[in-house]
C-alpha cells in the first residue's frame, strides 16, 4: 500500500534530474502520560529523467532530535576512590539520533562525504572547549551510553529498496523523547557519494495532562511546587488511612 502511494507521488512530482519524493505514515508524535514509544514508517521514491546508472543506488535515512549542550566527564581512581577527572564540553548533541541504511555503512558512504554532510552518529556530535587529547574516547562513551538507552541507533540494511526506485524504513522512537522538531534527512548515494538529499521535520509534542504539567512546571514553578506538595500530602494521608483500615479489620 505504501509503495502504491510512493508511485503516485513519483508520477505527480515535478521533473528534475533526480529527486527524492518522500512520504510518512505520520509526521507528528503526541507524548501523553502513558506514552511508551512509537515508530514512523518513512517511504518514498526516486524521480528520474535519465536511465538508472550502473552503480547501485543506496539510501540513508536519519532522524535527529533537538540538539542540547552537555558535559561528558571521565572517572578516574584517585587516592583509592573513583572521582571525576577530565571533561569535555559538547556544544551540540542530538537528544535522539537514528540512522538507517540500505547496505553496510562502508558501502553507502565515504568518510569525506560523511564529514561534509554530518550523517553518522559521531559526526552529528560537536565537541568544543577541550583540553584533552582523546576527544574521540569521550564521544564514543557518550554514544555508547545513549545507544544502550535506545536514543541513538544505527540500522545497517534497515532501508528496503525495490528496483533502485522505491524505498522504505521504519524508525523506532523510544519513550524518553525531547519535545520539538525532529530533523529528518534522506540521502541517495552511489559509490559512497551523495547524489541527492531531502529534508523534512517530524513534530514531537506533549499533549493533554503531560502538556499541562510540563507548562506549569516551566511557566509557573511556584504553583507547580505547591500543587506537588498538596498531592504528596494527600497521597501520604490516603496511604496512612488505608493501612489503618486494614489493621482495624
């Protein structure tokens, strides 16, 4: 069904030398109080005016959450105890980053093209203000932690292709998402070089009670603190009453 939609988009697209025609089953993710993750199907087609070249076509899809600044510290054993030692300042790291490719990484992109377009996970992280020589180790540690928690991922071979024209992949989004616009990029490559690119956005927003609590916590922190205190007192009183009733029986 999704491939049929992609074909329709392909036929109705304006004529260019080579162009990505993209579709998604959903371009908005709603974060509610019981949100436990979601996924988005990204599919599309390649519009051409010329015959398909001999070099195989590859596709890369990336989805990046809003960037954030953070510090990455290294623990070292000092005087018999573990303590923070060196640190680096990361100027921009995606709060979420997923990469899916149609083939093994080495087959879809060269190092030079990766440096130019900032596609791989390490290239998407920008570290600054460093006085240490092994910045790469800090970046690798950050990536490893975030991969283990499911907010960074790479899925080699996760993009399905049909006749070098139609493609689709599914990007999984974990429960711990940062609200905002998620930059979505699609790259066509041949021989490891980018021949075409397309970008769009996926909106991730809090709704309902989640949005109300979030807005109150940031816009009216005093009222939010009072409300939290009242809820805690009521919860404690309710639990105490409940246990007294049980003991009385």
